[in-house]
C-alpha cells in the first residue's frame, strides 16, 4: 500500500500517522517491498532513530507490514502480502522483466516456494529483497557496506540470513563476466561490459571458445545437452538471441525430448521475431510434456497475437484444466473470449482473475471491462 493508505488505516483504528520519528512515536511499521535500506545502502534513518530511542528507554514496537495488518484485524490484507506470485505476476508488480526473474532463479538468487506443473511461485518478500540488493550493487554501493547494514538490521528485524545469502550470490555475479560473440556480459543483469582486455587467442577461456564455436559453426557435439542449454539461457539473458537459438538447437541435438529446452528455444525465437518458429517449439514442448502449464499459456498468447483466437482459446482452457488457480490464464482467456464476442464468458474469467489477483494494471483493466459488460447488460 502507499504511505497515504497506511496513514488512513492508522487513523481509522485510533492512531496518528507521523512523517518523522519523535518522542511521541510508539510504533514503526516497515513495508514489505525490500529491506529498509537507503539508496546508499545504509539502514533507514527512521529505523536508526527508533533504535536510538529504544536504547534511551522509550518503548517503541517495530513491526512488519503484515504483522501490523494482523494487529489491526486486517487479516485479508496480511494474506495478500503473504501470497505467492508467478514470474509474470511479479514482473508486473515490480516492473522487472520476466527474463530477469527467471535468471535470478537459475542462479539460486530466489527460490520458488512451490511449483505447479513446472510453474514456479515465489514469495513477494524474497523477490523484492533480491531486487533491492541488486539495485544497491548496480548503484555502486560496496558489498561490505550492504552486508554490514543487513547485519545491523538483524538486531531489530531478525531473519536476515536469506538476504545475506542473496547478497553473496549477487556479489559473485557482479565480479563475473562471460564472453559471447558480442563481447563481455554480466550474467546477473544482462548488461554489456566494455572489453578492455580480451583473452589471448593462444590461450582462450572457455567462454571465448564457445564464442568462436558459435561464430565458426565448428561446435563440438561432444558437449552435453545440459551444457548447451546453460549457454543458451545465459546468451538469451544477454539478448544474444541468434546465439541463444543456436545453443538451444545444439542442446536438442543431444536430447531432443527435453520439453524445457523446447520452451526456452520458443521464447528465444519469439523475442527474435520468429513467431512461426516459436509456435512450433511451444507445440513441441507440450508434445513432450502435456502438463507444461507455461508452454500452453505462452502458446495461447502467441496464437492470439496472430489472430488465431479459437486455437488460442483451446490452449488457455487446457492450461486452466491443469491449474484452475492460474490467474494469468484466466486474464488471457477472458481477453480472447471478449474478442470473439463472448462477453459473458469473458466476464466470468475476469471475475476469476480478480479473485486471484486484485492488484496491478491487469486487475484495473479487468474491473473496467467488467463494468463495461455490466453496463451493456443494463442497457
């Protein structure tokens, strides 16, 4: 929620919201979107002030947002915070590309709470923590300063073990650069780096060997399918899409029945503008694994883009047969049904979407479309 919404809730329940910490402060509520660190990596000034007042004997409670909502009896809001989110939902909420979230998972930076037919669900707190720490490192805040801040926060908040582990992973990635045909790439961010000291041809690194193989077409098929798949994911994260497609194809030459490789190849082909090729690969993914939930949904999205609404509808319905609680599939199916003129059917799925996900731009759009349908029925 916004600060204004939080202030209104405090006043509705008999409290007074203040913008500054003072001797009258009795409670500090810490929001859930990342750790309370300033842009320089130091702990929040308000938190530091509260800790000083505590040392002086002033009783002040420090609560997380979810703990505060429970305290004032808003368990529904607390439940919202503690929900789990798919990569697509997090991408919309946090304005982080889906590919970045998938990259963080591959590197172990975030861990899914559960999986439903390969679809990962993450805790909001874990992903926002990763984003906050990544932003601080990108701004040039030293690792040691961020680590010291997190350790100091542990005194007041506890449970800083996981963000410290995330910080270590991010710091390792920040010092790691890999080479492809376009130069140096930072894996954690996908950013291109200036290449001042390319390796000597006489003693090339493994990554430069990969680059030369991709350029010359002289790749060794003795490499494992898993190795080519990892190279494909890394290259796709750095937007080296032709090279990524090449690596995924070589992985499939070693293991043609791997649905996940087909899925990632489809994604790379789509991002590279090869829509027809992407559709075929999404079909290949579900042929290898009929229960590949994300593949069915992505297939439906691409089919709807080329105006094949009927086939897209079938894909979304299969996804929902597998997982009726998949919010994104409800939204996409509602949109296609609306295009087909089935406004009542669309309204049913927008309602189901809002029951599962009531925040963000998609939720706002669903409400507007529902209102339009109801207005038509009234007329």
